[in-house]
């Protein structure tokens, strides 16, 4: 679920950049973009750590 959230936030960031470049209609400023990327990064790291934890747990259950 966190990876989906990261994907959504990153998509919003890309949309904002494209709108700003093409029609000068960006809806986030510099600080908004920074916070959007910060949220994306946090959700991405949380998602990756959860997947790694699940993989380690699965490997421990299957045995050596």
C-alpha cells in the first residue's frame, strides 16, 4: 500500500511539473513540490522496508 501511495504522489508531482512547463499552470510552488517529493520518498522507503521484512520472514519460515 505505501508503494501505491508513493506512485500516486510521484504522479501528482510529474503532472505538476508538466503543467508548469507547458502552460504555466502549476498548482504547487517550490515548497509544495519539495513536500510532495518528501512524502513520496518516505512512502517509498516504508514500502521497500515492509517488502524486505516480509521476504526475510518468508525465508525464515521456509527454513535452511
